[in-house]
């Protein structure tokens, strides 16, 4: 209950910027993407680059700046940054033989569209079409390989997964919310105001990403406290 928390802690947490610029798109395809820079082999088997994180529309900082600026004005980026991963290239059990699942981490997209408009099905699909057009430029034939897609805008991520602001990092990874300020000054040591409750998620130092560092650090603090009981 909030009344069990110190007022300064509550105030600090309320000030955390949890806005997210990310729209996640999950895709099912009937074949591997074949990139112009590294065409597929004739046997259709995954190549080394299919087993990595592939970044598109990132050839220059100006592209990223333009994408951010558009979203800051309430418009989904016309040429979004795309991080493309193909989990089934490493685990074939994720899809039927010959088929694959593709995970797209894309930005920048505003939580609320220009004019205060909420995301609806038309807006979701229009943005996804933009993303797929971009991928098509790098990997011709990608759009025709798609057999299903799931589009998750920031409000969708908040509603479905309970992520404030739809932020998968539990708070923006900006300089004012890192290191000793994550999640708040005087509370960056993994101990929460509740004895025995530790902060071990992406909202704690060093932040988001699949690395487990925050959990390991929190465990070390918990072990230290346990030894002093």
C-alpha cells in the first residue's frame, strides 16, 4: 500500500519518465528473409547473420534524429529504426519446418498521436506497413512471405503486460535516470523502503537489456543483509 512508503520515495518514483518510443511487431513468415547484402543459400538454411540482431535504417545518425523528431511531434517515424531478430533461426522448434518467427523492435512511435488521437487498428496497420516497406528495401520478397503479424504499440504494451508507459526498460534509459539515479537518488542500492524487498528489475541499475546484472547485484545485497540478521 502506498501509505507504507516514504513520501520522498513516492514523489521520486512519480517523477520517473516511463514514456516509451517503441512499437513491437511479431511476425510469422513462410521463409527466411533474403537480404540484398547477403542473399540466402539455395538450401534455405539460416546463415550466420540470420542468427544475430539485424539493424536497419541505422546507416547514419541523421536517420535516427529524423525518426525521433517525427515521433516527438506525434507522428510515427516514416523511416523507423528497426532491430530485426529471427529466434527460430536458433531454435527451429519455434515454427513449422521452413517457416520462421521474426521479432521487430521498432522506434520511434509516440504513445499518443498528433492531435491527441489514440492508436486504433488503422493507425497500427499503417505503421506496420511502413516498417514492412522498409524491410522490403533491404530484403525484397519479405512482405510476400508474411503470413501473420502482431502489432504492439506503447499503449498496447502497457495494457497487456502492465508496463508503465509501455516501457520495456521500466523507465527511460536517459542520462538523468541511470547510475546513482536509477530508479531514484538514495534508492539506487537495490534496497527498497520495505525491509526484505529488493529492486532487481530493469528499473534498477544498470537498467534494461537481457543481461541479469540488476538481479545479480540485488542478490549480492540481499546476501549481505542476510548475513547480518
